[in-house]
């Protein structure tokens, strides 16, 4: 197990995804944020099955920064309940993981 995590955040548009990514990165909470476009999400919201086109952020950071990242995402996001989840990185290339740890202070 490493100290690194990957955060998943969906956004309503590419513009919002860029705004949220910038909010996280300018505070040096993450080493890197990828924006994946063309996502089609299907989900339950207020008792109804919904669908939407979204962008997905992949946030590379450390476990110690997850709470601060969640706060920055919520402050910059348009959704009432934004998706903010973190997955542990079990293993990875040593130098990359070192860079993530050094970059996400």
C-alpha cells in the first residue's frame, strides 16, 4: 500500500472541470488532475433515474490531502452533492509515486 490516492470527481462541463481542477492545483493539494471528457453518467437522484453528459476528473494526490481536496471541490463545484471519492493506490512506479508525494503538499 502507498500513501497515494486517486480522486474521482464528475463535473457538468469541461469548463467546470477546468475550474475545479485549477482550484485543487493552485492550492497544491494534488500533483496532477486529468480531465476525461465524453462521459455518460446514469444515476439515481431524488427518487428518479437520471442521466447526464459529464467530465471526469482523476486527481492524483496523497491521503493526507483528501479532506482539503473535498473542500476545494465543493467550493468550486455547481452540484449540490458532488461526487468526491478517493481510491487507494496499491502500487505504482516508484519515481512517479515519489513525485506525487512531493508535489501534493
